[in-house]
C-alpha cells in the first residue's frame, strides 16, 4: 500500500492518455492553439499499460482515464479493455467531454469500463458553444450521456464547472436535469488551472453559494453521508425519493487536501502528486531505458513520499502551476 509522508494512503490514479482535445473550454484551454507535446513525448499504449500495471501492483485501486480528451486518442477502447483485464483495479472509469461518447459507450462498456464522467457546463446550446468554443456540440454530448446510460455505465456522473458570469445561473436547471434523468450531477468550483488565466477569486462560485442556489430552486434536498474518507463531494439526494443525486466539489473554498488519495500520470509520462505541483516527476525516461519493475516501483515510492501537504490556492503568494488542466489530466 502506497502512503505519503503525511500518512495519506494513495489509492487513486488519474491517467492522462493525451493532451489533445476537440474542445477548447474557456476554463481549461487557451483561445489560441497551444503547443501540444510532440507525439514522440507521449507514452505509447504499451508504455502506459506497463506503468499502470506497476502502479496497480503498488496498491492503487481506482483508475480514471482522462486527458485532454481521452476519447480522441485512437485505441482508447483497447486500452480500457487491457486495463480491466489486469484485474488490479477495482474501478476503471473515464472522464470525457462526451462528444464521441454516443459512438463509443457500448464498446467501452464491453471493454470493462465501470463508470463514465461527462463534462457538461451548460444546457443552453449557444452558451455551450461559447464555453467549449465549439459549434453545435451540445446535442452530441446529451446523446452521449443517454448512450452511456443505455449501455449500463451506471451511474453516469455529469460534471459542471461553475464559473461566475458564464453558467452560474444554471445551477437549478442542472439539478432538475439530474432529477429528470436520474443522473449524478457534480458542481465543481473553478480552479486556477486555465491556460488563459481568466481565473480570479471573483469568478469562483463557492459551494456555499451553489448550495444557496439549489435551495432557492425549491428542490427537496437531503444531505448524504460520506461513502469513504477521501470523497471530495458534499452529496445530496432528493428527499422525495426521486432518482439522481447532486454533489458540490469545493477544492477552492473548502480544500480536501488532508484526505487526498490521488496521484496523476500525465500523457508524457510524468507523475504529478498534486494538481498544483510545482514539479513533475519523470517516469518516461526510466520506461524507455528499459528499467526493471522494481526500479520504477522504487521511484514511484520516492515520488509519493514527496506529495505536497496541500494546494495553497488560498495563500497570498500562490502561483498557478505552469501546466494547465489539459496537460495535467483532470
Ligand atoms: N476532456 C475531458 C473532460 O472535459 O471531461 C477530460 C479532461 S478535463 C481536463 C477533466 C475535468 O477537468 C473536466 O470535468 C473539466 O471540466 C475539469 N476542469 C478543467 N479545467 C478546470 C478548471 N480550471 N477548474 C475546475 N475544473 C476544471
Ligand atoms: Fe478539453 Fe476537457 Fe479541457 Fe474542455 S475541459 S478543453 S473538453 S480537456
């Protein structure tokens, strides 16, 4: 079992399989094309699988395939199948913008995928285009959510990053959307990880404000108990027994770093011990040099021991990391 120097058990792995994306969300990527990593820097599928195997044997139990947009990388279904077949991870999940999910949901389910999280930041078509800087994508994402449910990828979680001035007036609409479709809906505070540096405190809609917006929507909510220690969301169910669930994720206003159980493996083979780490720890060099498993495992243990105590967003001298969400693997 991996433990960091603060005694936190590290059980969750986020794997970025690409830094490419077919969206350009305002809170994530730059308006202008950024420099992607050169293709030769990205781990191949066998390299990714080898590292995920070693990490699984070290005690990581949950794995989430993310990016960039994981479903734009050819071969992702096969990768999910191989990950599931390892039998090392209790939970294999994908986070996607949903654009191609309608075509891929059934194959992913057959590959052994347990769960999918779909990002959806507006239910209004024009606004959705403005936030994601796409055209006409909302219907495809909604179809993707339906296809995921039909394929049995339960529960489908829908994530909305709430940014003041962009979508903070849709919280009640989202709650009704979750209730109507029996979905798990998560409202996430905006974090300083965007490429265009539009983040500032005034843009953060806090969990407390979101809670108030939910209350004023007149929906009967009942707080749910925590399911496990490192759970990040404050969860609510509908008190009248309607299906669906709501959750507030408050990394900025109510940090949960003390219970963090995560590390990240980026598409170019770096371990990040925190979203806000100032440093990346390279594993690609070791993998490409043909290092044996025990050497890579030892390096991972050494890196995990350096996991930061927390993100320090609320410190006066906070500076955002140089890598943004699309490169880190959200
Ligand atoms: N492309 C996929 C997607 O959008 O779901 C997976 C990668 S994306 C980086 C993972 C998650 O990070 C998404 O739910 C996205 O909304 C979230 N995210 C990106 N930038 C963020 C930011 N600045 N603050 C909070 N969440 C952010
Ligand atoms: Fe792409 Fe996801 Fe970032 Fe949006 S949040 S730009 S979909 S990686």
